[in-house]
C-alpha cells in the first residue's frame, strides 16, 4: 500500500482472507477493512508507517467483504525509496480466528477448573453446616404439630437450606467433583417417586401429566441426580409458562441410529431409555439454543439464577453415558429429551430413593465417628431416637479405643466420616474389620469424589452417604445395611 494507505498490491491469500478480488480493492483505501470503531487504529497505523516504524505482529480485528469480523495478526514493514524516503508499506495479515477460539476455550476451562477447586475446598465445611441445619429442621418439623405457628418458620429454614445444598451440588456436579453412585434403575419408578415433589414446583395454572412407557428398559444412573435433572427441567418449563400451560413428562424405549448421531454431537448410536419433558411455553430462538448448555448462560433476570442449571443437567447425563437434546421453536414450546443407555442387568434394591417420611427403627448397637461435634451429635440423636444404642467418637483413633472398651452388645455398624484428623475413616475401618469381620461400615463425607477416592473408599465399593443428608436418609440407609446379608469382601 502507499504512504496514504491506498492498496497497490493484493495476492490470492488476501482474496481468500477478506473476500475481495484484486480488481475490487486495488486503488481503494486499506481503511475499507477496518470496522468503524477501529478507525482511530487506522490513523495511528498510517502515522507509524509515515514515520518508518516497523509494526511487529499484533492481534486485531478486520472486516471482510460480507461484513463478518475476523481476528487477524498483522505485521507492517515500511518500504523505503533509494533516498531513504518512506513511500509505502508491505502488510501481512494472518487469520487467527481459530487460535482465538482455542484461547477462549482454554480460559473457560481454567475458569471451570478454578470453580471446581473452590467448590471442592469449601464443600466439606459447608456441607457439614448444612447437614446440621437440615437435620435439626427435619427433627423440629417432626415434633411440631400441623397447626403449630413455628412450623411455617421451621419449614422456611428447611427450604432455604435445601436451596443452599442444591447450589453446592450444582457446582460440584458441573466441575465433575461430586460423588456419583450409579445403580440399575427403572426410570418409571424414579419419575413416579418424584411426582408429588415435581408438582409442588409448578404453579396452579400449569397442568402436568405423566406418561410412563410400557416395559421400558433399565438404566444405570444415580437416582438422586436423575431427580435433579428433572427438577431443573420442570422449573425451566414453569418459568417458560408464566400464564399457564401444559407440562408432560414421558418415558419410552428408543434407538438412536447413525443418522441421529451424525447430526447430534456427543450422541452414540445404540439402545436408550428416553425421558422427555415438554412444555407449551414461550420456546427458544436459534440463538438461545446455540448457547443453552454453556455455563452461566441464562435468559432470566440477573441475580435470580446462577446459569448452571442446564450445564449441570448435561454434565449429569454425560456422566451416565447418555445424551441430552432439545427441540424448541420460539412461541411454540420446548421439549427436552434425555437419553440413558439401556443395560441388561437386574434392578438394584437401593435403586429407589428413601422417602423423607420413612424413619425405620432398630435396637442394634452402632458407632458414630465424626470429627465435627455438631454433626456427630445430630447423627447420634437421630439414631438414638430410633431406638439404637449409639456410641460415638471424634476420630478414627478414638473409635478404636471405644470399640475395644465396649462391653455390651456387639457393635453391628459404624457410621464414619471419611476425612478426619489423627486417623481417617478408611484406615479405622480396616483396623476394625480385622477384629470384627462381620462389622458393616457406612462412610459419609461432604468432600468431593476425587478427595474420597484418594482415601480408597470409592474403589472398594463401600456403602456411602453424601453430606448433607436428611435424618430419614441416615436412618433408612442404616436399617437397609443392617437388614442386608453380609457380602464377603465388602464393608
């Protein structure tokens, strides 16, 4: 180009990059390639060219013939005449759009990793606090009569703690640091168990119907997380129907073929059980659908949501080897379809969630090992109230002493935190099992699954209860383990 920015040479690479053939741009100003808001950049560059400066490669934006903006790396070398006068410049531009996209993805990955580390770091203490709030709220609600004026206040405390636990769970699931306990499930059972709770989430002007498929196959997934996916989708459907409408949840056997897999990234051909959630709401534009599963993306008012709901749903489904898709048209409603791979395995007896109202009793002797005093007192109170004789210890070493000094009925089951000072739960359990081989161990933790895995709990297939847990969940799990036959090699 000349000293005034007039294009005097244009090669085939420039034609491909910017879309202008040589005959259309030679003789015109190079400023044609600058977006309007980059005009000052053009003036500064031309000033540097006239001063004879070498402009090393720098990243900027240029406008193609069709108006599309593209990322480029530009270098400019001044051209001198024989007398040393600057008469023009040679400019080289490289398209770095793909590099910029990769950089953005890398930064996003680093951000997600930081969130995961932060979530994992606070999870244990935060889940201990929530376990106490949720546990004692449940106990209070059980004691208060239906007309007691304190019942509503206690219920609000319980509801707020559930929301806090849900937020922590979403962060951990999204960062792939939450403990997942897959079992063989009948999705019809899962949907049926959630029916009453899902109906509480929607407004009175929304009609919800359940359409269970006949003889659907079995899947292997975490029932709690399947429930979280359905709750997220039902809440989104509710928000999409502010004036009311129809909501339908259906299950069915489906087979995804090669054609579907080619047009739906992440899908693998095969046999699946599908759960669909359909609404007659506002629907979505193509632009919204393009960003739907991105972390922190939301169309809802700022401050109302985290933008992690659908990203969490996608992560949960992918962890189960499944696929999630969406069909939506603006103004005509939305259907989410979740596909879980079918498995040819018998149902697990623990596949259905413990009902909140279920508080089974017993008379066996138990040992609760927990370094957090408030959680230890809660667990002991819950189990003692249900009729058990309950011993307690603050860490693994204390637990060994308590077990050695105990003279009453044999200890049948130990409820222990995994991560504790002095001696962790896994080491303690190994010591106890050498002396009491019939002893059953229930591990609990608010830590993330990678931290627990380092303690050897996940690999051993031991029984596990995530914090925060409800009193009914603790009582139900303990009773189920005591009633189950001893399995050789498992605690």
